[in-house]
């Protein structure tokens, strides 16, 4: 059982593990230390000799990334997989499509040049310019609305209720287009079937 060292007690450095050991125990410690312990060449930790190989394999042995097959130390593997692996799956900022990181720049170069209709100004805007456009377009619409409010003649006191503003969200516009398209398609199919059933003589 190890005794507590007093401040006045002289200690010696073990030449095998390089720890400070009370001088009275140094010979016994060195005999045990050199026979049973081994310094890891990678991290410098003292590990039991019988577990030295297991320590190396479980802590320091190069491992292959399952995604890109690059080899590295085990302790950096998780960081590599999450941040550096070229085959890690990331999502496109424009369409949220998942793809390998190595293909992201090329994909976003094409994807960001696609256009989308702005529901405020009814112009087609590149997806890569959408955020900047929306902030400018919202400001412009607000200015126009403000100026039209200021120039509008005062309403009479008949108690007429003002109509709530219409919500032209992109989702609502797309839904309206889809419903209209289905109605046109069904109407044309119905008309075609009627003309086939009643041929003109």
C-alpha cells in the first residue's frame, strides 16, 4: 500500500516511467515498473505490457474511413467523417437534395442558376440571388404600399369595413396553378370524349 509523501520527503524520478517516486521506494517501484509496464510510442502513456498491442490497436492503429477509404488515426475518425470526408452526405442549400460533399459545388453551381417566380414583383429570380432579392423586394413593396396609403383620399364615415389583404404566398400560388391546370386538362379530355361520341356528319 503506497504511503502518502510528506513535503520534506525526498523523491526520485523513475528512469522507466519518469514519475516522481519516494526515494525509499524507488528500487521496488523500478523493478515492478520495468517488468510490467511499457511506454506507448504514440501517446507516451504507461500501459501494461500484456495490453500494449491492444492499446495500440484500439487507440492509435490507422483505420479506414468507410465512406472514402482514407486511413487515419482512430481518434480523428469521427471528426473526419463529420467535417472533412469528401464522401460525407450534405444537402444543397437551394433544393435540399442530399449528395456527397465532393459533388456539392458543381451541383450548386447549376442548381443556384435555376429561376423561381417572385410572388411580390412577378419576376423570375435566380435561386442564388433569392435571399438578397426578397429583402430588396419586400422593402420596395412596403414603400409602394406606404406611399399609396399616404396618397389615398380619406374614407367617409359610413363604417365600411376594409377588405383584408390577400395572401399571395408561393404555396398558395402553386396550388392555384395546379388546380387550374387539372381543371383545364379534365375539361379538354371531357370535350375530346364528347366529340368522339358525337362525330359531325
